[in-house]
C-alpha cells in the first residue's frame, strides 16, 4: 500500500469514527468483502431492505448467501428493527442496514437488536457518507460498515469504496479476502487517489449544500397529497424522496415535457421474488419520486421542480 493510500484510508476511518478502513474497488466490493469477513456459513440468510440499490442484493448473492427482503418504514423509507423482526428466522446470520436515500435508519436500535439475537450487522452508508445520527457518524455502527465513492454518491469519484471496522479479526479476514481477489481491491493510482483526496477535502461543503437543498424541498413542497419522510436538519439525503398519489408515469412524462428532471428510484426488490408481500415497499416502489439535490444543483432549477410538483402531483 502506498503512503498516499494509507493516509487516505486513515482519513476515511477518522471521518467515520472507525479504527480502520480498507479501500475497495466499489461499494459492492466492500459489501462482499464485509460478508466474507464475517465468516458466516455459505447459503445463510442475510436480511436487507426491499427498497435500496439492487447491487446490495446481487452482492449478497455473489458472496454466496441468501438475501431475505424486509419491508421498509414510511417514516424514513428505510428498514428498521420492526421490519427485521418480521422476517428473521433461525437461518438468519446477518443484517445489512441501509440508510435509504441517505436518510438514516434507526441504526442504534438495530445494533441493540442484532446483539440480542446474535446477528452480525453491516451498516451500508453508501448514500450517506458524512452524515450523522444522534451526533455519531454514519459508518461507525455495527460490526462492519461500508461506503462508496461511485456514481452520484456524496463523494462521487465514479470509482471506489471502503470497508470500515473496529474489529481487528474482521479487518484481517477482509484484508485476506482482498489480497486473494484483485478485482475487489482499490487501484491506488496517483490520479484516482488525487481525485478522492480532492473530493474528501470538499466534503463539508457538499454536506452543507445537500442539507440546504433538502431544507428547501422540505419547506416549499406544500402539496397536501405528498408523503414525505420524517425530516431533521442533520439528515444527509442522496436525493430527496417523496411519494405522490397521482399517476406517476404520466406525471414524470409531463415533467420531462416541461424540462423538469425527476427520477423514480427505487423499485421494490420484492418484484424479483414470488413469495410474501411487503406493503410499504410496494407503495414506495409505485409512488416514489426523487429530486436531485447534488451540490451542483441549480437553485433556480430546483425551485422550478418544486413548483411543478406542487402544481401537478
């Protein structure tokens, strides 16, 4: 490991209030390495939310485990303890807690529940790096946490991720896995390291701008038919999500015709399975729309998007 990569790893660990950070080629690579480091039996069940990036499910499968989908709460669009309890079985070995849309889940309660049940906990902070929950950094909870520097993340280098832990045994196992699997290791070229360092130096500004944009959305989205997640000023959104009651496809098409960019991530991963029904995930899947709140988002354009939603949702 180069001195520059070692320095950046330590900076990321410190930012996330962890003892150690191992750099990976992506957030998915970090999740796979984390799962292998936990040393759970092949085929064991790993609980995850039905509303999140499909890469989480694919990573669990690639690592050799069976993903079990849990519903999400409509208070934060994330999987909390109640949703995990509803699907846990004797075959459950681990939980991947995702901060949905960057809005923190009830991660402290999940930590306590997993400890009480002997479940291992991976905190997925890929959409929330730099955020905090009850004055503690997101990325500091659970046995292992992961972050990403990929496309459209808070730090968006289009490449890279990291695995973070305070447990030396887990760190050693993860490092052994990365040593044996070059594809999952971070390419510590000077250009990539320089770009990452540059982005880390701007993180405080990125956080402030995202939170400012989110506050604008929260205050100015006034259409009574909209459903918003619970809001706190410390939430660090990836994109600002809300649910609409009208025909979403028609609404998005109308927005596009008016030069308004709105997305509709994520579809419920329950659609990939035939058993069970997760009502909140289904509702989010059918009704969610996202407003871009990147630091570079133009305030005038965002206000036009908000006005359009208020008028047409």
